C-alpha cells in the first residue's frame, strides 16, 4: 500500500473527540470517594483547539513535536529489529470508574460487562484481551463534566486512578463541549502517571445513544492509548499515520461513506478502521500494520501493563524508616530513579536512605525476568547511586525495583540504541 512509512509521534498529544448530540439519560448512583487512591499530580498537557463540530465525530490534535517524534521512531525501530521473532500480547486489566453528576450518568454492571465484551471482539487477533478488574462509582458534578487537560480531570484521576502502570483506567462521564472521549499517547508521561487512561461519554457504551451506541468509542480511544494515530493523520502526505497498510486519507470519514477515496494514492479510504471517525456500526477492523505497532508500543512504553502489581505503587510520602530506626534530620526515603532515562548503554539509579537499612535494587524485564541485581547489602543513611550497565541487553522497557525493609518502589527504564 505504501512503500515506506515513518513512525510519527504526537508527544504529549491529547485526543478529544466531539459529540454532535445531547440529551443523556438520567439515573442515580451513590457516592464513592477514596482519597487514599490519590497520586502525585501529573503534568497536564493541553490540546490544541478542537476543530469545529462536523456531521459526526470531530477531534483536535496538536502538531507533532519533531524532536520527540524522532525519539519514538528510533525506539520502536530498534525494538522491532531486536525482537523480530518475539510474540507480545496479554490481558489488559480494566479499572472502570463510573462518574455521575446530580443523578445523571449511572451505568449498570451489565453495560460495563458488555463494553468489555465489545473490546474483546474488536481487538480479537491483536494479541490483546481485556478483563474487568474493578468497578467503582463516584458522584461528583464537577468531575462529571470534566474536560481534557482541566483541573477537574486532574482531581478526578488523582482520586480515582488505580495503579496506572498495571491497569487501564477507564472513566465514564459526560464531558462538556460535546466531547465524546479522549486519551493520552503512551509516551506523553511515565507509565505510572495518573494522567494515563481513557475517558468516554457514558452514552457511548453498548445500548447508549446512536450512532455511537455499540461501545466502539472505547475501542477507538484505547487504540490511542496503545499508540495508534487517526487514519487521516497527515492527510495525503507521507508518513500519514505511520502504518504501511492503511491508505492515505485526506479528512475524517463520517457516517459510513462506501467507496470514498480522498487521496490520489492507491486504495479507498479506510472507513471501516476503528481509528477513523465513522459511525460505530461502520467500524470493523484494525489493519495488520496497526496490530504490529500496538504490539511494539507496549513493551517500549507500557512495559508493566501485563504484569501483576507487586506493591510498587507506594509514593515517597508513604515511605517511613524501618522499625527502631531514627532518620537523620532532613532525610526521607527517596527513590529518584534513573539518569539519564531513556538511556543507551548505562544509567545511574539514585536513592536516599533516612537511616541504615537492608537494601536490594534489582532490574527486571517486561516479562518479569530478573536481569540484574545491582544492590543487595546493608547501607548507611545518606545518598546512594548504583550503575545499571545494559550494553548486552535488547532495547525496550525495564523496571528497577528498590526494596528497603518492607517497602518496595519501582521506576520504569527505557533502553534505546
């Protein structure tokens, strides 16, 4: 279809899809608010102004940042070269957050289960499956109308997000400005950042409001979460959406316009592709190239997604010295992570101990295999550094686990060539 397509990235890009209709159903839900789930405040990335609403879906996407895009291209190319025969995939565990406002937006368990079933149908053949890990319900009128990049979004995700590195957090609400949903690209923030996840309008779940009533808004947005662009990214100009087997497309397709061909390059527009703007009933496929891209994105940028949470989510504010120890004045347990990161051959992992303690620092692959033991000793209070030399390891994602007493913390590392 295309002789050569370069990977392109929208660094920190936000995907906000507009809904051309109103009139949601009214229901009732009880309040569930869990401040103990609050995480560190993420960096909010604001999108470019949305395009004017058209006859269907409409999105606003910032232009790619060329320097960052090149980094993504290099990382994905290297991973593909070094893992040509590697099979990737797994089960994505969903933490579903139903947000209601003034009795509006309630979803039953049956609708949520139907949404997960739809995702499994749509992603069949990609190597990904979806499983419902948890459901919670929150009544908050402000969060119910949150928009992308807003203070309300940050507040909601800080309070509700569950283990973003190991869970796909899926939020339902009724965003303002007619928004259908949005997501963030994997490289826009560290995988453990609460900003990650997918937000959808609650009426887009199966049984909702036509023509977006089959649950495929979530399919579309999860595609972005897994690193896919819109099929019309870049219009008729290479590299387009950076997938070889999707035809170039000048503008979004609305409805289901059979035979549409908006570019001079061969091939009709991919109106049935989940990453176009067609109606839900028109959607039916991801291309082989899109599947390959998603399979490369996860080990590089979401390496913990398929791993079980191993108590790595503790924040520095939760860490205290071991029993019977007295921290030196001004010292707290801090895991500063790696510098540089991403890195090419070696990187330094830095941490501070408030008191003498038994310490282990180990590096694991994305499959959970131990690849290095960097520290396994009793260390005095103070600042410490351990060098991770990875010249013999393939590029991709790793995680470095620091254990101090009964506390574990992890940091994601990205090795590039």
